[in-house]
C-alpha cells in the first residue's frame, strides 16, 4: 500500500518505539492524505498515530519470529537519514536559541540572524 513503510518485524535489534511511530505516521498520512497539520487536523491525526503505533507494537510482540530478517533497512537506521535528522535538530535548536546559522535554499546560502530576541 505505501512504499515508504518498511517491514519492522524481524529486525535485529527489534524495532524501536520511534521506528514504530514513524511507520504509524506514514500510514496515517497515506490513508488520510494529510501531509501538514492544521488546528483542525492535529488532534485527530496525532490520536490516530498513537493508536496505530500501539496496535503495531502489540502485533509485533505477538507475532512469531521471522525466519529471515527484512530485506530493507528502516529509514531511522540509515546513516544518511540520521545525518539529516541531526542537521534539522541542530537548525531548530539554533532558531530556539536565537543563534546565527545558515539556511540552504535552491539559489544560495545566507546567514540567518535573529535580532531583538
């Protein structure tokens, strides 16, 4: 149904709660068509993610072990994805702290400084 959801059953080490939530979030995005949250969609969307994640965790616990591990590596275990997540978190932290930092846009980079914070 959704190419972005990877198989979590049979991973070594087992799927983390973050990986389960990421899969649940992708599933809820796919079935609802909601890509960005608004005040009207946030609560039902996040509630659905929590419910799907809980059911998924229970299902993974109850199923028998796989004979072979999955053929794909979940995104949260990939080095390139981890690097993007770390960069995004550092960028958000710089915004929160009002620190100067760079923004990438398609045409050029510029230094972004928050003034008067």
